[in-house]
């Protein structure tokens, strides 16, 4: 359970949150037309006759959009409805050429599913929590109005008109802004794993309608408000925070919450009324007579299932249970597609170069991927050419380190040079003298000389002053010019000091 | 040379192929007839150059020895509901006046591909809403027929009234029609011609201005069953651009025409004996039975118990769909825009749609908006869909007992323009026999049967199983051969 509560003047309040996330389906063409969906094109350059609702034009469902919605449903372990139907949502607006949006009200393509948000002490999420997902339906996006092109007129850009969206509707299962944030991040990760949405909130590929209500602990649900089109995780959390506080203030000062649609202002982090329930449209939903019910065949469903990648939860579990990574590392590495993709490529390459099981080198590769390499890259800034950070180069560095040929410090130095120049790591190690000596003979000679020259300290050490061990290590390393393998040095010193 | 304008589709096609006359001669003759018939107001625009260009293409093909299409050399009228590339397409509405699409409807394209040419765009009831062709923004269409002893202009029926008038007047050998609740069959019956609405999905709706999507179906209107079979063959076929299009092969209906009905059963639906039906209509129905029996068919009584609920259900479903389909005419992207000074978006919508739509269109948008509204949806729309399913089931059961159903097309003959405008409901009742087959998506045809005491044509309707246009055409042919309907309107225009 979440401990999130609002302390009002009259006592505690719980917050109840549900999210409707609109995710643009990653396809090259629109839901019912062949027009392109690419972001950032010239206004009205990606508009088919269907998107502009010319007389006599008809929608034809894009199979790939349906496929991606089904795969997304499968990824949240949802019921897939082999029979679903498109409905028309009727309203007039200049960005809606047909005068209706084709959506799915009565029979969505995806039914009940769920999503796991993980415990995160720092964020205030005490334990893992399952968030219910009520449904996913597929619908058309609208166009965009441009009010800044003319002093008295508004212009319409229909490039987005007809672009396929999934509306993913959660249950009101979240109880804090942190949980809502975690939900959006997790959902985004799943969508990106599946490849059904690029999750790019800045470009509007993903946005959320936030439903918030407050209540006294254990009491019935309060009246909710819906804040529309919130387009970042941070804004979702801010909107909830503000809206919950506002509702508590209203209730505590004897007012009532009005069921209404609100707008979020990212500038101030506040919400304001857009329209009340009384002004709500009557959308006159009815089944779209231009489209037959959508029937999904077994083969199609089987292909959708077979094409699903390993999903975040399964991957995280495999990382800890099979690869032996810490829960922290596993979570960090599986949070983003790019992160795990880089990690898994490097892990495979490193295991191959070293000829060891992946599990044997996974921790080393994880530490390298999560902290060492990003640290070096960050420190170099513009001097680094990320293209030089190939898996082969990094695996070669990790292999040298694994064999004791280079130290951790040398690995970083070599990687720095690799990033700047693209040179071969082994060649750098040789040419730049970035290798440590593991030759027992040379190290033994140095150790012997140091023991001979410091008989008093040897005496003290053997008398119980064990802290002096560091002194001998330091002296030996100094004598070796810093290039002795610390493991070998330790081993020899221990043997000789007795 | 015979008057080419008396020829139908088959005769023109065969005559052009044999070289009896050229396609250009045919096109010229019909262009002249069209130009001479302005009084009918059958065309909104005429396109003589299009007809000639298509004819010349056919003549060149023939000269080059290339194969000719099924409609080669036949100039036709195109109902102005079909989008035609580069030619104004209005649905007979002010709101689309001046709208010139840059695309061609699938059905019209198929006809041009088959060698047909376009005489012009035919007048119709506005957005195909009407049964008399009096709701057109471009004026009423007059039937070429006159009531005996009267000079009153008669209705050609609707909504495909320009089509029926033109074909009956022999200013076009054939025309396209569309049928949502009788809009091919009723005007065909009123004007003594043939018209078939095929199974829903046979003809693509792509590029046809939508009225009620789940009912709209294109079909041919011509003066013989053979001509309808030929032209339907050219119009039909699967279209991936229409999700409701039937993905099945188009039979060669013309080749399989056969008026020998031995072994076939013809059903007579008892519920179609309705009050308010003209005695002459009932008599012609009896005559129809005799003809089909003579052709070898067995006559059986069948029951379609939900018939009386069909019309009310239709007037919920069709307006509901129309109210949504017509939302796109908003003044934003094309067509009429009425933007009063200083007005905003809502004002523009209101002004544009108030000025652009006719009364009947507005009436149906209002009905449709009402029946879909929150709180009324289940009582009206859901209920109507249930009725629709029951009507379809009635037919399914009836077709367990018969192969084709014979019924009147309309309860009355044509009426004078302006005589039915008092109460829209009396007009709606004219489609009472046509609507059930539309709700069930079945192939249905009207063929001319006889002339009533007023000298006006009466039609008989044949309804078939889904996809079985052939049985409908064959029974129609059997009636045609026995009715020997040779009456034609005297030229007054």
C-alpha cells in the first residue's frame, strides 16, 4: 500500500488515480488510409482523400495498426477480443474532417489486462503493485489547429488526422503521483519493448488524460475530474499533485467537486476548468457502418504472440536469477530498450571474446555498462565520438581486464582513447604502455627488494600491525611504475611477509 | 438508319461491335437527345465531350481490332452521387455546388473501363433523400410520362429520378442509380423501366457520396433485363477500398440469363397485401403470378411477418447513418462555406449547413441526431437494428421455401409533382415494399408489368437470396417476355 496521503486541515485524504494513455501506434501509414505518419512534415502534406473526408471516401483498416494493438494487449497479459468493432464518436470541430472520430466504445479490441509497478523506496513506492488495465481500444487522431498564422483566421493541419492511436485505460488503482509516474514509465517501456509506440512524449506520441479524486481513508470514491492531454511523466505527477490538493481544499472549505474536464498548464503546474459535465458533448456513438466487425483469426493471433520480445518483467527476472545481477542493476538495465540492447550486445560479445558463460561475465559487463562507460563518456563530453564505442572495442577492453592484463584504471584510459580516436584497444594498450605487469618474477624481485629495505616495518607488521600491508603494496606498485597486477602483488606480499 | 436513341445497351454494344454504326454516331445521337430534353431537367450537367471521347476511343479500338469491353460504345447517364474526376459532383445539394473531385468512383471507373461514355451527371433527390425527385437543389425532375387527360408534370420517382426519367425518355440507353431504400426500384417502376439493386457489397461504394452506408448500393437502370444484366456485370466487383465490398467473383449474368423457371419456386409474401395499395397494383401482382407460373415456376405463399416494422426501422437506421455521414459538409475544406462577418466556427457551421442543405436533408439529419442521442439510442437505434435482424431472418426463412419473391415495387403509380408535399410520411410510405430488401441487403429488381387506367406504368419487384442476382434477373426476364411492355411516353419535351 502506498503511504501517500494528503494532510488536510481536517484530517487525512487518500488520492485515487486512473490514467487514460493515448499512444500513437508506430506504423508508417494511418489507421484507415495509406497516408504517411511521419512527424514534422509540412502542414497538410500527408493527407489522403480519406483523411480529408472527401465525399464518398471510405476507411480501410490498416492491418499493421491492428497487429500492434494486439501485441500490446498481449504484452500486458490482457484478454484479446477476437471480435471487436469500430464506432463513430460524433462531434463537430475544425480539426475533425469527418465530423466523427472512428473509435471503439462498445467492443474494444483488448480487454482486461495488468501492469506491474516495482517497489521504489526513493520514489515512495513501498512494494510492488499491480495496476489493472481496463481496456485498450484503437482510434483515429484528429488534426491540429494553428491559431498563429493569420490575425483573424485559424488554419488546419490534417497531417495527424487519421493517425492510429491506442487508448490504454487503467483502473483507478493508483494512489500517489509516484505510482502514476511509475505506471506511465512502465507502460512506456512496454510499448517501446513491443515496438508498438515510440513513447516520444515531446512529439505527442504519448499523452495522458488524468482522472483524479480524493476521499477519506476507506470511504467511497469521490467525484473525479479529468485533466486532458498531459504530455510528460513529470507533468502527470504535477497535475495529480495539484488537482488532489485543489480538491482537498474545495472539500475542506465545504465545497463540492464538480465532475468536469480540466486543462493542465505546464507553465504553472496547475489545472483549470475546460468544460463541465453539463457542457459535455453527446457523442452519439454508434457502430461505424463503413466498417465490418474486426475478426482476428487464430493464425494472426499466433503470429502476434510469437513476435513478442522478452518483456521488461521477464527480462529483469532473468537478469537477477540467471545472470546473477543485483536487483538494482537489473532494473536499471531493463528500463529502456536502448540500455538493455547495448548491454545484451556487449554481454554476448564479451562472453564470446573471453570464452566464458554470460553469467560469469554479466556483473562485470553490467558495471561497465551502467557506471564505468557512461562515466568516461560523460567526462569526455564533446571529445567522445559515441560511434567509436563499439561492442567489439568494449569487449576487447573487458577481456584484457578479465585476464589481468590491464587494471580498471587502464581500462578507462584505453576506453577514453578509443572514444576519441577509434583505435584498437589492444594496440592502444601496447603502444601507450597501458598494461600491468603480471610477471611474477619481476614483481617478486621488487617485493624482495622492498622487504629487504624495510626490515623494521616487516618486523612491526609481523608483530601485528597489519595496517602496514598497504604500505608494502604501495611501495611495490611504485617500484613497478604502477603497472603491476595488484592481485599478484597482494599474493606475493602475503606469501613473503608470512 | 433506325433512330439510334431507341436502342438499348445490348443493341448498341452489338451494333458497334458488328459495325452497323459507330460509337460516335450513337454518342452524337444521344447527346442531341439530351440537349433537346432540358424540360425534363434530368441532368444537372451534361458532358457531351466525354461521351464523344469515349465513343472515339471505342471506335479506334474496333478499328485496331482490339477487344471491346462489355459496355463498349454505350453512352450512359451517371447519377450525380458518383464522384467523377474533373466533373462537378453535387449529390443535388447546394452544399456541394461547384465541387469538382479529382478522383473517380470505382463504379464509374469500371464503366468507363468497359467502354461506356458519360452523357452527363443526372439529377436526383438531394443526397438521395426522397422518393419523387423534388428535393434536388437543382430543381424537380419531370417524368416523360403524363397521366391520361392531364398535362401535370409527373414524378419520375426518387431518388434516382434523373436516371429513370432519362432512360424512359430515351435520352440515355441506361443510367446508374443508387438504392438505399428503393431509390432504383421505385423510380424504375414509376417510369416503366428496369432497375436492379444487387446484393449489398456487390458494387463498391468508394467514391459514391454516402447517404446511409449500411444500405447504399449502386445498380443499373435500363429498359430491359438483359441490359441490366450487362451493365451490372460491368459495375460489380470486389474493391479493396471499400471494407464492405464482397470479395467474390462476379458471375456472367448475361450469359446465364434463362427465363425457363421450371423447378423454381416463387414466393408470394402475404404481408405485402397492404391497405392503401392501388387495386391496379394488386391486379398486376396477380398477373405476375400467372406469368411466372407460365414460365414453369411453382407459386408458393410465404410469410415475412416483420414487414410492417421495416419502414419504421429504416427511418431510424438510415437517418442515423446519414446524420453522421453528412457531418463532413461543414464549410471547412470544400463545398459551400457561409461565413458571416465576425463569426466563429460554430456560426460558420450553422450558416453553411442552414444554407447548404435542403429541408428533407435537414429533417433526416435531425431525426438521425435525435435517435442516436444519449437516452434515446437504445429505444430507437438499438431497437431498429433488432428489427432489421428480424426482417433479414424473415427473408432467410422464406427462402427456405422459395427461390425468389414476387411483390409489387410500389403501392401506387407515379403521382403529380407537388401532390405529396404536405406530409413527408405519405411520401415515405411509397417505399414500403422496397425497404425490407434493402434492410436485408438482398438483390431486388423492378421490371415493368403494365400500364394502369391512367396510362402510367406499374412495376413488379423480384427479391432474391444473397448473391443470387441470377434468379432475380431470370424471373425478371420471364416477366419481361410475357408482359411485352412496349408502351413509351409521348414526347412532349
